[in-house]
C-alpha cells in the first residue's frame, strides 16, 4: 500500500508497510500513481510496463527536455525500490498482530487521579468539569496512593522503568500527597530495582515557586493547560465563579517553562468550533516564548455548541497546512517551536509493537481513581462496565483486559485500508468507544484530522531533508 499527496510544492509518496518516504519529481509521481493503479504489489509484465512508459511519454513529450530513455529509467527506479522493499512493500505484520500485545503483560504506567475535584469549571472538560460527573469524588489519600505505587511495582515484572502521571481534576489540590508519594517512590527505587518517571498535568492556578522547584527536581514532564489567546482561553477555561484564567496563569507558565530551559514541558490547548482558526492560538503561545506546544481538537457530544462539525473540516485542514508552513519558516529564522502532533521520527520511530497495538491502555497502562478503582485509562473513569478492579484486591474483571489485549489496528476493519494505520495504531480506544460504543470502532472525525496532521508532519520532514 502506498499513499501519494502533494503539499507545499512537494510530491510525496509514502510506502505504508516499510515506512519509506519518497520525495519525487512530477514524472516519477505520475509514474508511481499509474504503477499503483495498474500493478500494485503484483509483478510487472512487459505489456503494462510499456503502457505506463507510453502514457508518460505522451503526457510529457516536449516538456523538461525528456527522452524516452528517461521514462524507462523512471520505471527501472520504481522496480528497484520495490525489490528493495521500499515501495509497494507487502504487509508482513497482520498475521502476528495479535501476539504483539499479548507478549506485553506487565503494567508499566499509571495515571494517578489524585483529585476528582477542580478549582476550574471548563464546560468542554471530558471529566465533567474535573469532577468526573460525581464519580468517586474527592482527593486521594497518601495510603491509597502508596498502595497504587505498590500495585504498579508488584505488577511490573522485571521492568525497571515505570511512569506515573499525577492527574485530576486539578492534582495540585492534593499537593502534599503528591510530594509524599514521590518521596515514597524514591525510597522504593533501590529496594525494588525500579526507576520512576513522574509527570504532572496542571491548570496552573495553584502553581507557585515551591511547585516549580519541586517539579524541576522530580517531574520528567509538566503539562500546562492553556487554550491560547485571552479571549479564546477565557471562553471555557474559567474559575468556578466564571472568571477567566488567562492573566493569572500565563506568567506562571512562562516562569516554569523558562526555569526548565524550555524543555520537559508542553502547553496543552484545546480548540473547538469557536476557534477553528486555532493556529493563531498556537502562534500566540509561540510568540509568548513557549517552544513546546500542543493543540487538541475538542471531543464533544454531537450538537453541542462547541462541537466540531463536518463543515469545519476544510478550515481545519487548511489550518494544519498553515501551521506546518509557518513552522518551517520560523525554524529557518531561528525561532522554531515543537508541535506535539508533528513529532515523528521517520528513521527510528516507535517499534512495530507500538505501531500495531497503540498506547497500551487496559494492559500496560491504567488509571487509578482517588478511592483506588482501576480503569483502562483516564477517559474511561466513571464507565462502570470498564472498571477493571482496584489496587487493594487487584484485577477483578480480567475479561476487560482481554478485550483491550485483543484490540489492535487489525481488529478495526476501517483501518485495514487506511494508509495511516501504522502511525495512529488504530486510534484512541476511548474516543472509539464514546463515538461507536465499541473500543474496536473508530472515531471517524478524529481519523480525518489525524491523517491531515500526518501529511503535514511528513512534509515538514521533507523540507528538513531538503535543507541538509
């Protein structure tokens, strides 16, 4: 399977199963399109070869000073790339896809919900304004958190490196417990031959010098929530009394980002139907000095006033292209920034296990509520049919884990013919569940946005290679 597209002056051909990316001229681009349509992964015969060469010759005769031999050479190059497994390569992963996930049975990461409470009231919050719709309200105690860390260590097998994200609600409402849990984990590291990597996700209201100092010492990454321009941020990201938060959190975020030398954090925004020109929010944050940026599309019930619509898609596609082109320009000017969804490594990206199986939710990764209940991830919390168990009694519903273990990009029929399948790994199970009622479904709107982001990300890599 291949995917061809043209963007920002580049003719790009992606070979799906090898991961090879080819930036080609106009003639080769057309030759590959004809080859794909007439031959694909099958063997080329002389008749079809001649048909393609003649069609190219007729189209380009008198242009670019090309002779018949040039078109023959193009066909030879295509055949050579095919022989090398870099073009029209075959799918060699489908037969073993089910084994990949089942071979990874240890727990390696927890999303620790230290607070099901929030000092903000964001209307679009998937967690019901941070309170998870009244499910398991309150703050996590140290004893519960300690047991959660023990559960992680007990179920991590021989794995040394473990990850914990302090999440909410707003986790800084339970700040003293976070500090105690980090101290406990550090004590256990030499005793259990484990190494913890912590992440903190915060809205910034309670961010102060103490938190910044501690985070710089102990947190591998800090996720900061800001939607961008003041008028955009303050539409949804408000205090309980409706007061906008932009002015009170922006200086704090700047201080933290600078104290970490613009590394080990990222700004995480959400765009909705009200700001489909979201690139202006990204550029606003970049102009404020932030270098690690993310902007996520809102996931909302159909018909809600802020939900993205089908009519929004052309605008959003254009916005992603504008973002990619501007990132290239700013990089050349020495003031570049990183956009989370454009971070791809074409030479040494995720292993095939991750590409097929996805994030590991429900198997390697779980969320823990303040009272200790276990769910596949933070977006399943409150969905009682997906409660796996709890940290005190362990896994009580192994059939849920089995459901997630059997879920991969090949179990979704819609993914089998999608060129982006090994970049998205089938997409988010939670989004699929909320959109279709099944974790083996797909969130189609999200798929469309993802494919556009991948096209832009690969184009940026083509531009970078051109500069070398």
